[in-house]
């Protein structure tokens, strides 16, 4: 039995001293295409950081996967 991909999103962490006491701000973008590569997600994060005047601190792919129940 294999897992069934239900949903993907990506969380970006931006670094800038203007954000709270720890200097970070996170944003989650939903509906990431199933075939998206790590490189393409990193490029998007870097572009968003540049537009905001921030540094990109991290990018994390978040997946929700269904677990088959029964005789599948």
C-alpha cells in the first residue's frame, strides 16, 4: 500500500531585523504542484525575499498524505 498525496504547500522563512524579536517571518503558500522541484521552490522563495527586501532563511515542503485503510 502506498500513501496518497492529498495536499502540498511550502513554508518560507524570511529574515530581517524589522520582524519581531527574533527577526523572522514565515509564510505558507498552498497548492504546490505535485511535480514541483526543490530548485524551483527555492527560486520562488528567493524571488519573494528579494521583493520584500529580506533574506531567505529556510524553505520547507509540507505534505498531507492519506493512509489507505482496508484491502487497497
